[in-house]
């Protein structure tokens, strides 16, 4: 990834991804998911004067997706706190030794409105892409249900994305926006499954 020292500017937004070391799980049970979310919220409060905002998130078994808007400091400061605290929790709970996360996290800068919308949709469709669920509505460890009005807003700021849609229909329109890509994704997954079955034969 490009170094934040060269690519960061005040108020920049990033698609942050972080994987478990050797692709190992970083979340093993429900408590782990909950603790990571608590740490995210705590970090927002801790850095309150720095104006970080989490726009969207999705926690998978062995990796994390965050859509993070920075304020007056680059993203590394926020992520370093979250991941160091979570790693200490995980290591103590599971008597785990060594690095929990695989190297440095990745941070891709979001430069325009279209990419912002596409990234939010990509993040929310990750559980479907990983074949964990059929629809994003079935997965509870991401911010999608907030975006479609099924859960109350917590520590995220969904308005940054939902403001692109007509206010009165924002939940419905965002769901439609995601589902247009869902159909395409399902077709792609089916093609991959058919191809894999043919190769086995």
C-alpha cells in the first residue's frame, strides 16, 4: 500500500483491511466480534478531538473491513490503538503467541463519491462473496442492517453514505443499490461453482 505519510491529507477517507496472520481467524466466537466493536467505539471516544469517523464496517472470521474517515490525524494512529488493544485481549484469552495480524494493514484512499458508494457496497457484500450467507441481511457483524434501517445507528456515521440518496427513501434505495450488485455477485459465484465441479470431474 502507499505510505500514509505520502497519501494522507486532513479529512481523507480510507478503505482499511487487515487479515489474520497466515490467514488465521482473528474472531473465534461471538464475544470476540463484540469486543472488537467495543474497542472501535472506545477508540472513537479516545480520539474524540481528532474527528475520526467510521462510515461502515464488516468483521469476517479472519479479516476486517473498515471505511474510515480521518480528521486531523492519519489512519495509522486509530488503527494502531484498536489492533494493539484487541491483540492483547485475544492473546490473553486464547494464550496465543506471536503476531495476530498479518503485517501492516492496507489502506486504500477514497478519492470520489462513486468510489465511496462502491466501497460501502463491497464491504457489505463481503459475507455473501465469502459464501457465508445468501444475502447481507443475514450477517450481523457488519453495518449493513443500520444502512437499511433494521438496526439503530451505533457508533458509525451512515449519513455520509445515505446522504447520497433521497432522504425519505434512503433505506430502501440503499438496499436496492446493494441488491443490484448482489444479483451479479450470485451469478459469478454460481459460474465459479460450476467451473470447479467440472474441473473435479
